[in-house]
């Protein structure tokens, strides 16, 4: 074990677990991580390898004997019948049958419903009524001749979550860690290897924890697919509920006026909306209006009665454009449904996590070190929701008087949440406090700056703070520093051009005809032989049946790199690749598909949308543009000879230094 892992086990005995064990025991059980870690915390919370292996065996046995797979539900029912009583692990949801005046439970995987539940059980576990809870249950079977009687009887039920913890012991142990060590412990608790993340990347991951520690916190994260935006809200805590953005209604979220039942915000600490982005998604206007009021005032109406709740709201969704493209042509909220692309709604958001800065999740990023059993840290964060750390920066710094009340609330709630996550004991140096304050201001500034682009009537704000000596320290967002020419726009510019850009007058005409290149010739590059004919194109079709092996995929990626370097960062190119499948070998086909996926992901970061299709009858190799050029390639893109992997070899970095194979290129102008 590392020194940090040893320290973690010494100071937090019994409430930490080795994070790679979750995968070791999960198998094909479709259960949240906190369920598995709850079990691992009972049997494998140790640094002794023999104890760990025994614990893994015990958890596997428990899952094998008690977890209900949907495909095996009938077998489990039979077991309950034959034994008369059997313990299961399943997700349980309860409803009130008002005709019979009884509560009835439904077991998601077992496929049984109508099981009677005692009112005392509902009173002790009200979340059974809203969304359901993972539980360990004893189910009994007693058959009667009555057609209406349900033979299934709920013997006992125990939600899978921590029953108690020592908060003072948590604070005392926190004091034994440096801030860097504590951040790494939290990152490992989420499941990631902190060695693969920079300081800012770690903090962006930890901002996702704030809604669990801060009441009525409104967070948004928009970014590319596969960055783990929704993972924490579905797997990390039994106090969070993740729902699809299109599956929520006013009765489900707030209150059902027909029966007076409170919705999700009354029972869960965090309600997260997954797949929230999508311009074409339709949203209930009444829901949007109620949500605006709740996010601003922490209350909602049930007829003439006003009710309050403290659930935090989280909105996560995918973006389909690069950051400079969004800044040039729209704004960073452009992907939201029209009903939510509203200045009044957006102004309720406290922080915007820049999802485009978060790396796509890769296998090597997962941790094998020790972290908190997630249910333990979830209970710790929940216990801090009533605390207020929002003024802890004031002895050292003062926010700009230019910042409005709503902006100030956003900054202070984020700062308070970060302090609870990183410095729950309240002990932080001025430099550490300043780091968190700047991050909190940046996230609110990202929200407000985009609102100014949507509603030009809103007044601009100078986001920053003064230090103890009265010195002014402005705060900018990272994308503001990277793309200043596109960031500072107050109104929406014209729609992006759809037609290819015309060639500037006076530019020499491009060569039309055929050219041959000899074996071992150097000085050849895609920039010289292809780029002049690809400039200005918005749609490019590449037909090459041999994009199968690593070096062939690398050639395609290098063509994309040439395009990315040459175009405006705010422009986007649609590239279509027509190639053939590697059908001779399944492993090679799998490798080909993996390579193409990596190329697609890499291209997206530069504003090139790569669409791959397979045509095993394709033989010609060509590049066709929407500007009227067809480039016929005798060897396709595979024109270079073998290149070493030596990073100090210029041929590895620059195509001009590579010898080529003999090939020919024909340039045809199809329309003018």
C-alpha cells in the first residue's frame, strides 16, 4: 500500500474499502455502488489481504444467494415458496392503495407487487413512497384460497445504508491529513486514481459533491459524453435520485394536488436530471415555472398552501459542439431545451461546471487505492447540510460590491459547499480559502456571462474580490482566457454560415490534374498535398477501405489534425469516413472499431464531427468536399513508410521527414 492508503486505514478503520473490490464482486449484479460498498464495508473494510479475500468471498456469496436477478425471479419465487421464508436484496417501492386503505410494496427485480406493508414501516422509511429504496428484505409465502389475497408477506425490511457514525471522530481524523492528502482521499472515494488528475481536475470532480452537503443548491454541468457527469448522482449516495430530464412531472417532482402527496423534493437530498440537454426536448411550462420559484425561494405551492423543501437540483447533459463554436454562434447554454433556455431560469443556477474540461472516463483512471465506503461519506455530507460555512472567507477577502444578491448567493453557497467537503473542521489557510473562493466565483461568472448573451438588458458584473490589503483581484473563466474574441459578446450573432466560404479574390487557382510521387520521396505532407483543396469545406467525405490498423488510423487522425490547425476554432467540420470492416479476424475487427472510436473522440475535441460507415464493396480511395473538389488517392491515406515510435525522431512528429511509398493523386474540380 501507498503511504496515503496506510494512513487512511489507520485513521478511518472500518469505514474505508479498496475501491477496485467493487468490480471484483459486482459481476452481473445491476446494483448501485453504494449497495456493494455497504456490503464490502461490513465484511472487507480492512488492509489485511486475508480478511479482504474472505470478505470478497462473503459478499459474493451474499449476492449469489440473495440478490434477485430479473432473469431468475421465478426461481427465487420458488425458493421462497419451498422454504416459506427467504432473504432477498432488491429495490422496493411502496404505494398507498386508498381503496383498501393499505400500503403495498412492489419488488423491482422479483416482479412481485401488492405485498402488504405495515404503516410503521412506511413511517420509518418514507422514501419507499418516492422512487424506491434498495433493501435487504425477508419475504414469506403463505397461500390462501382467496383470489384477492396476495401470498407474499413482508417479514422484515432494512434499507441498505449506514445506521450511525461519529462526526467528531471524522473531524479529528481530517486534521491528521494535509489538504492535498484529503483531496486525494476524496478522489479515491469517488473511485478515481488521483495521480492521473491535476489539481483543478480534482476540484471539478469534488464540486459534484456539493449538492449532497448544501441545501437547495442548484448545479449544472454540460459537456461531452462519457465524462461521468451522472455517475455520482446515481451511484454515490442513497440520498440522491437520478431521473431522466424528460420523465418528470409536477406531481412527481413537487406535489400531487389530487392526493396531497409530496414529490421527490420532499424526500431526497439531491434530485438530478440526467440527459437534460437537447433543443428538441419538450418541457412542461408549468413545471418550469414551479421550478423557477422553488430554485429561488425553496418553496412551491399546493393550491392555497405554500410548502418548503431543501432538495438540491442538479442538471447534467451532453453538448454536441465545441466551446469556441458555442461561444461564437450562441452561448454555453445553447444545448438546453427552449423552455429552460431562459434568463430568469438560468439566473437561479449557483454554479456551472465546465464539463468540457473533464476527461472522458478511461479504464486506467479507476483507483485501486482506499477510499471511504461511499455510504459513510454520504452520511457525513448529509449531516453537514444544516451547517453554514459561507462567511469563512470574509476575514481575508471581500466580494465586489458590483455583485448582485443572487450572484453573491451563488458564490457563497458554492464556497460553503467546498469548505464542507475539503475543510469540514473549518481550518484552512488564506491561500486555500482564496483557491475555493476563486473557483466559486468562476462558476457563477460562467452562468452570468452567458445570461448576458441571452438577455442584453441585464447589467454586466465585475466578478472579483479584494484582499485584506484592499487589492483588487479579478476572476475570469478559463474559456474566457482561451477564446477572448468569441467570449465577449453581449448579443446573439447571426446564425452560422451553412454554405462553403468563397475563395478570396486574387488567390491563385489550384492545380487540376494528376501528380505522381516516387518511392522514398520526402517533403510530402497532408498539409501540402491535401489541405489547399480542403480549405473552406464544411463537409468532407473520405473513402478509404483500409482504415484498419494503428498506423492507418493514425494517418486519418493526422489529416484531422491538419484540418483542425487550419480552421477557425469556432468553426466545425463534418467528416464522413467510408471504410471496410476487418472481417478476417474478430479480434482485429474489435481493435479496428476501438481505433475508430478513439479517432472520433479525438476529432470531436477539435470541432470535427467524424461519422463512420462501412462498405465492404468499396475499392476506390478518394476525398470529396462540398466545395466541389474530388481528390482521387491511389493508395488512400496510407502513403507513408514505416515510422519509428521514437519521440525524438522528426519523422515521428513531422510528415515532411517521412519517406513515402510510390503513389499518385488526381485533383478533379467537379463544380465551380
